[in-house]
């Protein structure tokens, strides 16, 4: 089966709201072997809806619609579908009783607009709304649309998610005869173009039913290997063969082949080895400590963090010599090394990571441009201090994220 998603709402087109519903629905459908081939955002205009829904129903076996089922004037989805299918409405008693209970709970009175929430399109299978008032519907659209299915759900994420999990996914899981496997390949320290060049021959020889997607993000790029087929064994075999080939080719840059963050990976490595970490941050302003402590159980390995933004703070809290700052500048490998050593000695940790750089948009120079970061990792057991200077290109927020990613990468490489 092929699916398309239609998200109704002017707020999506104006950029006032991110379409998280489509991502949730796509992921849920993938779990039962139904690929999503198209996602469309549509305005709250009946003519636009008619055009979009008619095209989608001719192409896709399932068209899932979110939004436009509420009681206000801009909720026009049901009207558009009535016009498209040339059907009437009927009162659904289950939906009506659900509405009565909710109204009593909030101390309201039944009004015509609220009662309309329990009116469903003739011939539809009602999707109970356990989180709201508007009933959802699964509609077989008749011969004119090859009996393709139309699913109508509210745009409120909590209401839509409950409908998907309790009704929609079980309904279509029973009809699906295919399976999908998605395997992420998480990389660090390599750009999209270089990675593509490295695996070009693998990408050229993908098994039938397998696709490879590049997923660039602010701090790097990940891959997603997706395989669609009718037999689980064959799907798993083909998917694994591609993942293993890429993992072998790009091994130095791959930190995971599952849905896990770099900070989670680093945290698991520290925990498994019984090691501790402390951080000393200037340019990242606490972001590195925040990312490390975002991981549940971080207290077993994260000891403390220093945010030493000023030169005086570096000298006072970490013992960075004033003459080192004066000779080399606050953004230098020499200062990063001194920060890491001071952090290691003060905290008593096994590893200490230090960051100092220029996030921008001002503060740069020809010798030390915006986007420059100096990193250092001090290791107690070996008494090594590893330092590195890198150059990023982005705005202030992007640079801070990339600086923290680079620092985690250095720690990951040391732990390996």
C-alpha cells in the first residue's frame, strides 16, 4: 500500500507552526510496512482541499488528513470531503456520548457547533477521540477512487497520536502485506559530499527495494537505509548487507547504527568503562555540559562543569596562567590545554574536555576568524593532553552546536 499525508492549516503555510504531525504519521505507518510517498500542506480553503484530496486519492491507497475538523469557521475539511464524495452526514451515537461527557466535565452546554463534532460522513468507520471532541473517520471512497481509503483526524497532535495508535495503525496493519526496515547510520566528523564519495559504489548497487537517504543536520550528516519488501527475512538480509558495507567503509566516522545521540554514545562508553568526565567551557557556554547531562543516568559519570567565559574566570577557577592568555590569546590551543588540565586537577575526573572559540557574529579577525574553536582533552591515566583547532561556518547558534559536537567527537575518539 502507498500512503500520502495532507496537513490542513494556514498556520503551516505561513510558518507559524512546524508540521510534526506528518513526521509522526510517517513513522507510524512505516512500522506496519506502509511507505509514505508524499506530504502536502494545504490551506483552509475548500477549493484547495478538493483539488489536493482528489489528486491524492487517485494516486494513493491511503490518504491521511489532519486538521480542519474543529468547530470554528476555518475548519472546512469535512465540508470539502462531503462535496468530493457526494455524501451526507449522520450523527454517531458513540461520538455524541463522548462529547456529552466532555461537555459536562467542563461545565458547558451543548451547542449546534459542538454537536457538529459528532456528525460523521455517511459510510465511515468512526475513530474515537479519547483526547478531544471531534470524531475521526476512516472512509472507503468508492469506485470513483478505486476504493482507496481516506482517514480524517484532528490537527491537535495529542488527539491525532491517540487515534493513530488506538485505531488507525491496527486497522491498516491487518491489511498490509509488506514490511519496512529503517536503519540509521550516525556519523561524526565527515561532510555529506565526502561521505557520498566514499560510498558511491555501494549506493550504485543497492538491493531492489532498498534506498539510501542523506540526512544532513546542523552538526553533521546521518544516513538512513530503508528496505521495503514482502518477506521479513529478505528485508532484514538486504538492509543488513548495505549497513555492514557502509560501516566497514566509513568505520572511523560512524558512532552508531541505531537511533542514539553522540552524547548518549559517549555516556554509555564512559559508564561501561567506569570513567568520569568534567568539562571546562568558554565559547559553548555550558552547552557541552547540558548535552552530556541530557542523558538519563549521567550522574554516574559526569562530575562537574565550569563555564569560564572571561579571562579572569579562566585564571581564577582553572588556574590558566595570565601570561598564557596574554601570549597566545584566549582562543588558542595553549589556553584550551591549560583549561583542560586545570579542569582535570580540580574535578578529579578521568577525562576533562575544554572549549574556547569565537561563535560570532563579531569578535573574529583574519588570524582568528568567526567559527574558530580550540578543543582539548586531558586524560588522567595516560597523562596525555590532546588539542585541536577547527573552523566552522555558521551563525552563532550553529557554531555553538558544532563546537559542542566537535568536543564530543574528540572525547568519543579518545574513548575508542
